């Protein structure tokens, strides 16, 4: 009998079973449940429809204001007022609101609300991000979230696992976002990865910092995966040391674990990468799109709004000026990221270069807040999606890439390979 993958082991450990196999339906214990301002009121309404008045644990239901803050219009302000009333009526311990806010998935990881070997769910599609610390993170709808909030449990079908072994040294200016897009280009939206667990491993992953790991796991949902995960190691333990005092499980895949498929990637074959409008899987090396002009640049989101991303941008933009035809918006992923980047001088460098810095939020990512795209805009974005109308107007175009490519390209007003600077 073959061993189990890390995802299978986590499901077994949190369901009281010795073993699970792909395809099984099991009830699992949920460590934490996240909901946010945009869907939070609906989630609590579903909780009450179940006949439940309070959550299973006020310390393990995490509420975040990120899509609507600060409110850009009367509608959002009214929604936020109702959201705050609901959260306070349930006496939720961890409520991250304006002034202490951040994008929900950034908050969940940086505040230690997700732990290795545990299962955490959230009412936003990029909850896969939690796999960066070796947790099983999964996006759920408001009904499933309400059930988890009520009883601390949720049903789950055990996914098949697909492993990506990544080897080699990280080339200059090649970031985890490039690897994510490279994988997207390998697999396309062909249905192969739907409801699969994507496990990243290899010596290149062992050298990747937490910010890059979050980017990789974050974008597995855009491949159709159930979850993305990286086994905990010394980098994980160092990251969590100052963030939690809770004990966690050092879960690893068995050497003889069975995978539905195994892919190998040599980083020497990965360079700066771009996804063209309007399909995320229309991925090409930067050489194929060099010279294409754009007028808006956007860096932020739960995919690329971390300190390491801002550091890379500052390194490229130090002492330079953004092209006059480009409007650049930079949105740190949380208040903690904002403060650290400010103290380290990264934000000052970006402002001096001509970038605008906004308060932490999802901003333009979903097309409902700061920096939305208008008719005719061509956006170079370090976000996570580029379908038609994603950032606002359906008459805009979005090219997705890494913060390094966005920064380098902003200097010239056209897509530029940062390796040529």
C-alpha cells in the first residue's frame, strides 16, 4: 500500500482517520474560518438560517475588511457599517478593520491564523495561499463557510495530488510569479488540474522565501486546483516563530506517496513571463511581448503586494523616474507590509520615482475599488487575473506579470525585460 501525500495526511489527521484515499468524502476539523467584508454579511446570514446564533469559536473565525476599505462610495460605506455591526454583535476576537487591515489572505498568514498540518477555509477564491506554510487552505462558498463557522467542521472530498519538482538556482529578476505563470503556460485550462492538490517541492522551492511561496500557492486556484501546498521546513518555522505560540504539525509527504502526475521544472528554462489579455493561460516569455506600450501599472493584491515584491521594485526604480505616460499604483498587502516597506525606505523610493501608494486593500484587483481600469486602458499588472472586465472596463486590456517586469517596464512605458536594464 503506497504512502500518503502531505494533503492526504492533513485530511487524515484532521478527520480522525489513519488513512484517506483520493475520492473519499470525509468530515474534517477546521482550524480557522475567514470571511471578509464583501461576503461576510451573507455568510453570517447563512449561519442564522441554519438556526445557529453564534460561531463555534470566536478566536477561530477571522473577519477582515479588504474589498471595500476605505469606502470609495456611499454604497460601500453602508455595506461596511452593516458588516461592522454584524462582526461586533458576534464578539469576534480577530477583526481586521480599517487602520489594522490588510488583504484577507495576507492577514491569515502573517498573523499566524493558519498553521502547518491544519485546515483553514475562506470565502475568497485565493485561500489556497495558506498552503505556503504547509496548511491545507481552501476557498468555500458562504454556505459551507457558515457550516464551518457553526460547528468547526466541513465535508471535503480527498483530492488527487500532482507534484511539481522545481530545480535550479533562481535567475536574476525571475520571481515566483514567473514560475506560477510558467506552470499556467505548461498546463493551460485543460481541466487536468481541476480539484487536484498541487504540491511544490525541489531544491528551488527550499530556497524560496515565504513571500514567493505565498505567490505560488495563491495562484494554484487559477489552475483549477483544490489547494496548493509546500511542506513546512526551516523557512516556515522561522517565519512562524514570532507569529504564533500554538503547536503545529510538521507534516511531510511519504517517500512512496502516490501522485496522479509528477512534473519537473528546470529554472534555467524559466525567465520573465507575461500572460496576455484576456486569458490567464495565454502565457508567453517576455521576448514575445517586449515593446508593447501600456498606460497603467498596478502592483499589489494577495499575489504580489508583499515586502519582497516592493523591495524588488525599489531596487529597479531607485534614482529613476517612471515614464510620463504611465500611471503606477502600488498597494501594500497589509498595514504590516506598508509599515515595514516604509521603514526600509522602499515606499520613499517608489514615490520619488513617481508611483502612487494606496492604503492596503484589494484595490483594483476585482474592478470595484481604487485604480480601476477605464475604456482603452492597457494595464500591466502584478495581480492574479486578466479576464475581460476583471479590473473594471471590458474595453481595457490586462497583461499579467511579476513586480520586477512591472517596475522595469514603467520606466519606458512599454513592456521591458528587467534583465536588460
